[in-house]
């Protein structure tokens, strides 16, 4: 992302939230979420297409701890 000041990632038990302030069509694209611990790693992809005007975008990623850690 060009301006990281607009980006926030908040994480709590089993959930992470990516917030992008003042999102524009320039922010459209493929986003990758990667998680890892001592038991393993996983990643998922999401495609985002921004059309119109938004002041804020939130993408929630729910994950299950399959590795016991």
C-alpha cells in the first residue's frame, strides 16, 4: 500500500480486522493474510474491488487455531 498511515490491523482472540481509511479504487487488488506459530502456518487470499466512494473499509479474517498453539 502506498500510504500505510491509512492502514490498521487489529487482532483479538481468533479474529483479525484490516481497516483501510479513505479507500479508493487504487486499493483494489489481491490481499494476502498469513498466520503462523510454532505449530505451522497458513494463508488465505481475498480480492477487493473498490467501486464508488467509501470513507472506510473493514475486512474481517476469522481463523481457527488448527495447530493447538
